[in-house]
């Protein structure tokens, strides 16, 4: 997977990734792999837990887009300056806001947005011409030792 980036000896790396999937062809595994590949280029390396949190958030957002939106979706990942956080944005064709369902430990599914809210600094929805974009910012901590 080719992730464009630019670096010099004296400046921090600025990493981004984007991908679009057609109708019915969303790759949740591809999204998780993209997060891992992008974060593998960060120095100092993010803590394993931070990478796993970001992968879980991207899985939930892409899954929601695939389940609730007819049509293509797009993923954009952007490492924030100082490698302090990863911004994950998923655009889809649905005009409906994502909704958190009331907690129910007996229910299978419907817990994704609670996880996203727990693991990210915030959840934003931006209206697009044909749908919306849901953005979460996942904090990153450096690997210790």
C-alpha cells in the first residue's frame, strides 16, 4: 500500500491516506490495514494500544457507512502535527445523522458509536452535497521504552 508522505531531517513527517470504495465494495479490513500502515511510519512509534484504538474507530465508522448508506464511501486519514492524533474521516451518501443507541448489553450490534466516542476526542458530522462526512480524532501516545 502506497501512502504518500514527505519528510526531511529537520521537520516532522506529515502523513495522509485516502481511499474510495464503490457501492457494496467497502473494505473494512483495508481500512484497518491503512491505519496500521500509516502509523507504522510515525517516529517515535505510537503505542500499540493507540494503533488498536485507531483501527477500532476506523472499523466502526466504515462499517456504519457500509450498513446505513446506499452508495460509495470514502476514507481519509491524516496524522496531526506532532503525531499527537490521527484524524479519521469517512464520507458516505446518507443524509441521516449517526445515532447512538441506548446501551443494551443483551443486544448484538449497535455499540459502535459508543466505542468511537470513548476512544476519540470528538465526533463531528459535516454535511456534504450528497451525504455526510463523519470525523473522529483518535489521540496517539508514543511507545514507551
